C-alpha cells in the first residue's frame, strides 16, 4: 500500500505525539475549523471498511474536513506506525505552506508548458503563479483536441450532406428510368424505331456503314429488286420479292422485340445494382463515420446516426461530452460582423458591431445553446446606431463605446438598458478605442492621431496627439501609459501624466491587434506573426517574435497570465499557452476571415461573417 498524505489537527483533548508541532504549525483551513481534525488524503485505491457507516457531512466543513475524528483515527490505524509517529506531525505544516511556495508552482508550470518553453515570457517579479497555473490547466482541459472535434463535426456534416445528395440523385434516376420505360412501351405499341446512336449489329441487323435502318417499304423493295436468287442470273420476281421482304420484316420485328425486352431487362438489372450499390455505399459511409468517431479519443458533439452502436454490436460506453459548447446566435445583422465584445464580468452579455452600421446586444445567460438578441442600440431598423461601418468597441463598467467610419464615437449606458449617453465627433474614421477609466476614452483615427476624451463633459476632447505618420490601427492603455500601433510600422509609448512620448519602436511590420496584461504586451501583425514585449516603468522592450501558423493578418489577440487567443484573416482561431514559444492547443477553422475576438471568464466570442461563441458546457 502506498504511503498516503495525511493532514491531522488536534482536537480539544489534544493528547498525543506531535501535539507540540501541530500547535505551532498553522492549518490551511477556516478559523471555525481550528478545533476539528484537519485534512486527510488517501490514494485512489484505498477503501474504508464496508461495515463502517459513511459519516454525514458537516455544515461547517466540506469534503474530507467533514469526517468525524473517530473516522480519521480509524483511517490512521491502517497506516504504518513509523508514518504515524514521524510523518503525521509534519504534514499539516507542509500542506499549509505548499500553496505559498513559488518553486512548486514554477515546477507545475514547466510541466504544463513543456521543458523547452519559457514561462512567463516577461518579467517574473510579482507574477501570479497560482492563477496562471490554474488557468492553464483549465485551458488544456477545455481546448485540447477541440479543433479536431470541430473538424470531424464538419466532416461528418459534409458526409451527411453527400449522402442526402446521393439519395436525391438516386431518386432522380428512378424518375428518369420510369419515364424511359414509358417511352419504350409507346414505341412497342406503335411502329418500331431505332435511335440514330445505336449500332445496327446491337439490334439484329448487319449492314456495314449504316447507323440507322429505315423501315420504309419502298426502300426495301428497291433493295430486293437488286438482289438475285442464289440459283439463277435473272432478277427476282415482284411477288416472290414481296413475300421474302415481308418474311424478313417479320423476322426483323421479332428480333427487335426480343432485343427491346433484353435491353429493358438489362436496364432494370443495372438500376437494381446501382440502387443496391448506393445503399451499400451509404451504409459503409455511415459505419466508417461511426467507427472513426469511436476510435478517436475525442468526442464529436452533435447528433449521431441512430442505431449504429447496436448494429455494430458495440458495448463500449459513450464518451463523455466535451467541456465546451458552441452557441449559435440568431441572425441579428445583415452584413459582416467587424467587432465583438464580452461584458458583464462572466461573459453574460455580448456586444457586436457590424458593417450594417448597427450595434447589437446579446444575452448569453440563457441555459440553452442559443443566445438571445436583447436589442439594437439606438433604436430599431436599418442604420439606427451609426451612419457608417461600426469598426471597434470598448467598455468599462456600465459604459460602452462604439467607434465608426462615420467619424463618431457613441457612448451607451448599459445600466439603463443601453440608452445613449453621449456623442463624440472625431475628425476622421475611428479605427480603435480604449477605455482605461470610466471617464477617460482614447480613440485612434484614420488621420494619424490618438485623441483623449473626458466622457463626463459636453466638450469631451482633452487633447489630440500626433504620434504617428500613418493611421492608428491598435491601441491599449492603463491609467498612466498609452501604447499605440500604426501602419507606419511604429509602436509609441506615451505617458499621460507627464504629457510626453517616452519611446518609439520601429518594427519591420505593422501591428493590427494588441493586448496589454500585467507587464507583458502581445501583438499581432500583418504577416501573421506574434510579437511579445515587456513593459516596465514606461519602457517597452521587444522580447521575441513567434510564428504560430497564421498565414495572414492577425486581427485579434487576447492574453492573460495563463491563456493566449489569436484570430486571423486566414479563417482560423488559435488557442495557446502563453509561453515562449506559444504551445498551440487548438486551431478552429472558420468559413470566412475572422475580424476580431473577445475573451472573458473563459468565454470566447468571434466576429466574422457571423458571430460565434464558445463557452464551458453547462
């Protein structure tokens, strides 16, 4: 029996060895449990005696903490004496401090990312190791193999569509065959005919160089007049020739009827064979699909073909459902979705901006697999939110801002059912937004400027900064610093408090998306590359560039201590661990280029030709 790990506290009686050590070691449990036994962990193979009744859980504790002291003593009786004497007094102290040891968390992170990867990419001072490891474990559990599952789902759907098309073609062939039989019957009732494309040999005639044999009596008469009897040199008599011609015609008609019947039987046999072949192909296709699903380690979400498990005689239990579910949102836009933003703290509400000039609010709190459209900001109908494409969204608390090609930023109060809170008029198309504070709005525009606005006043413009030589494409900020990326291939760091530019980096490509988290800045460029920077005391240092497989513009990026999401115009969305190099867990393939993404509380929303939301299965 393997040696278990045990946490034992002292009760009020408290007598026994190790009491002194247990009293001096703090317990990692609530204060109201100080007089109760500690935590006990058993290996998975250990079992309690069946004669001992299971204790009822205590309202104060949970899990093993709810066991009565007598049960803990009985479990300890199964441990070696040396373990009870020398190990148990030290267990509480060890377990109480294991969560505070950064070395243990670093070892865990190394195991998750792999020994060749560096994590974190940026500075380690003040890094939240427990949160990062917890997030990485959840990410691995949810997303590993999800791309393959989604691809198999699409492949299975395509197979089902192909089967439906094959069945439709078969129905069309049956209909055509029935029409063909009717035509043959009409020909048989009337005068026999031969199609021009049929060889004469195939229907009982052998006249070289002739593709169609006329059944005209005059032509046969002329032919008969030219024929000679085998026994004489004189031309054939008229009466005798007519009799021979009639006999030949009757023989030919009889052969023609026999050949027609043979052709009909051959057609019928061929149709039966084709129909059987299609049915067998369909059955094989279905079985192959089901077997592939069973052989794979990942589960395919969605309906299965009924009865296949019973027909194959398989007694294997079904695989557990995947950890994620994909939400299908009803069609709320009449044009491509260009931006998406999750809000509410738990991904409960989603805002979407579209080329149809509207911003829609979606409720994702429904228990089903679909979201619900709350309303369109600005009213109902066409072009109710903006007068141009909605290109970017930003939110802070109850405030939502939408930027448009109509050179305006509109402010919306989510706490008042999306009522309009204000209008900011810019001088050019608004391409990116940031809300570092509820009363401070930053906008990057097509006229190469970064503008700072105060959302509380009637004249909101505070200052307009000319930081670049080309349009500003991406923007992130906190309470002190502004980081902006432009098509001029530069990244600028501006200090709001000092009112000056601190640094300007020149890159070999231009950035389209940027994410600022902790002391790390991640960005995606126009070549499909990811860039990592460290940010400390207003100084940005390029760390590395990573090729994660994107082949076009990286249009969206999200990084947290334990996760990294990217999307691209190459129609893919990728989920990674944020190490160097990033460890890609999943690649989702989309039907169209992806314009942006948003992540909140493990929920992923994607902006493309249509919206797509992934979240933990409920």
